[in-house]
C-alpha cells in the first residue's frame, strides 16, 4: 500500500528515534525537516550541505536559513520548530525517555525568528536558550526573536518562565500576548521587562511561507513500519 508523503515522514522520524539512528560521525538522528524553502543548511564540524524535505536533523548540528528562506523541523516527540529567514539554531542535547518522548531536550536559538510548539515530552524536559535568555515552557506555543543585544519572547498559548542569562531576573508569561523583552546592558549583564503588547510576532513569517506554521503530530500519523522501511527512509 502506498503511503502519502506526510505519513512517510512520520514513519521515518519514528524509526530514527526508536533505532537510535546515527551517521558516520556518531551523531544521533533526532528529528526531520518537513518544510524547506530556499536556502536551509545543515552545518556540522565535518560538513555543510543543503537541507531537503525528509532529511534527518542530527544532535549537535546547526540548522541555518538564508535570506527569504524558512524551514520547519519536527522532533521525534512531535515538537515543531519553525525558523524564519536568516535564523540559526542548534539542538545541543537530546536524551530520550523512549521512542516518542525526551527526558531532556535543549535548543540554542542563536539568531533570527522562531516559533516553538512543544510536543509530547514532559514540559520540564525542554530547555530553550538564546545568547541573552533562558526559557522554560509549560504546554506552550512561543514566538522567539533573537537579535544582537535583544531577545523577544511572545507567548501564544500555554505558559512560560523566562529569565535573563544570569538568572538574576525572571518573569512569568501566563496569558496570550504576554511578552518578555531581554536587553543587553553591557559587560555580560542584561535586563528583562514584561509587556502585554507584543512589538513583534512570528505571524508575518507564517503568512509568507506556506506550511511553515503548521503542526505535525507524529502520534496521529502512527503506522506500523512497512517491510522495506530502510528504502522508505532513503537509507
């Protein structure tokens, strides 16, 4: 029986998680690209290459988008990560509980605009950081803009605990539209303030890129692996 493309993607991610698939350099495959528009790069110490739909996302690699480019990544626990143009992130720690949940997942959002939609892992497992902020989640959709000297975190759904990088100041985001703005004050210090009037959201990127702000839930696309699963995943 022929599988639709989105079902193929879901099966491949689940197979990768369950089997702890690794590349030649020992990096574990922890997710997959489901939307790729224009220039989206995998960057590792060993190589840099163009990303395509269906490519695996590897632990410790950086994903970077170019100008007028975008991508959406889906992790094995159905966490969805959307990147707008000129964005860069690294999945620098992923520890599985089982094939569908993480005990620990850490995402570094270095620069650019992002939308983060939590998956099925315990919320304490997620650790998001930018150069100026650390961000905890509680069943959450967050828009995050990481700029030089400034990070903006906008709550779209759920709740979030946001601190400056030193942890000396923290605020709670509890209502849709609640926004944390963290600003560098020099010499490694930063300040944080809260507003209910977001100066920015990821909505503009969503409108410009079809599928970028969709949500793929692998549990809803669950299927038993076909006999030729290695061929299905292109391995």
